[in-house]
């Protein structure tokens, strides 16, 4: 018998989840370009979408799964903002995309965070 409840919801229903994030997250639905650290820009790019952002981390979706620990560069599509260098700490399937949570290698300043949120 299969269940339609995502694993994350099933776990949280069994026991309350403890918030472990050290920084406030902001909704940030923006098109982005994701690539492996060291890949050639434009050749190894994957289109994606950020869904939340803090000074310490970013969440985004792409069509592909990524292994934990994978190092990435994430660029905001269109407007200029500092590219994010990040390491994958969470990766889960969601319908037809993969949701990834990453820790930023270098935290954002408040000004850099605001550039991403524009």
C-alpha cells in the first residue's frame, strides 16, 4: 500500500519538528541558474527556481537530484546579484522537481540578501 503523504509530513505528524535554522528565511521565488562548482558557465547550467533565502542558506528546485555535499554556484536570472556558492544539505523529490536545501559557503551581507529579494 502506498501513501500520498510526503515523507517530511509523515515524520512531522509523528513528532514535532524542531526549527534548527540560525537565520530568518525569506520567500524568494526567482528564476535562477544552477551549476556544479567549477563547471563552465553557460555549458553546465541547469534552469531552476529559488524558493527561500537567508543570509546562511538557500532553497531551490531543479529537475535533477543532487547528492548531499555537492558544491554549486547559483546565479539570479536577469538582475545582477552576487552568485551564491553553496553546499547541498537536503535533497527531496517533489512531484516533478527536486527540492534542494543548501548552506552558503560565504554568508550574505544584508545588502546582498536584499539584492536577491528584489
